[in-house]
């Protein structure tokens, strides 16, 4: 089964309903890049008239996690994945449609191959940048993914 935006959005509906109902949607995914959008609205707002930070984190995490899931599927190996750590910087109010992009797909392949070769768990940091409709950066989130070959 190929990983596609529609399949990932269906996955959200059944497995991450809080992200789905908050408006998080995968727009595109390729070998090295994933793009996710979410629009600021009543359901995902904070008291300061902008998008709640956790909604931004869900969208940003999805850009990284979708790439990890895709690369694991391509490996045809039974590999577990888990967020081990994260950090974020919120630099501007998130209003309107926010687009999150991760360009770190190439880093995952190396970590997966090393996990397969050594049998040891690996960690990898991946970055997602959120920008508003004017192209201004509103947030930058980093996620440390832990991957391990299941035996």
C-alpha cells in the first residue's frame, strides 16, 4: 500500500481524531518532504485569538511522523517508532492557514538501515517549520524519533 495524503488523512480520522477534528490535514508527501496544513478557527483557538500551541504541535509532528511511517513501510521490516523528545519555538501568532513542512526524509533512511544492520535502536531529530499565508514563520518544532527493529 502506498502512503498518500488521502490515506494519511483517513488514518488521522480513525487513529488521531483530535488532530482530524482540529483541522490538521496532509497536503502532500514525497520521498523527502511532507506538508501539512491547519486553519485557525474556533475549535482550535486559544484565549489570545490565535491557534493553540498543541494544535500546531500535532500538525508539525505529523509532517515528521508521516515520513517515518512511509520509510518504515518501504523497508518491509517490522520497526517500531515513538517520539522520544520534542522542542518548539513559537515566534508569531498563528492565525489563518498555517502550513507545516518537514524536509528531513533523507535522514530517516540512514537511521532505519543502521537499525537493521546493528539490531540497535536509533534516534533521529527532525524539524518542521510552520508558516502563515504571508510566508512568515510562526513556529519551529523539532521531534526526536526513536526507531527500533522488532524481534
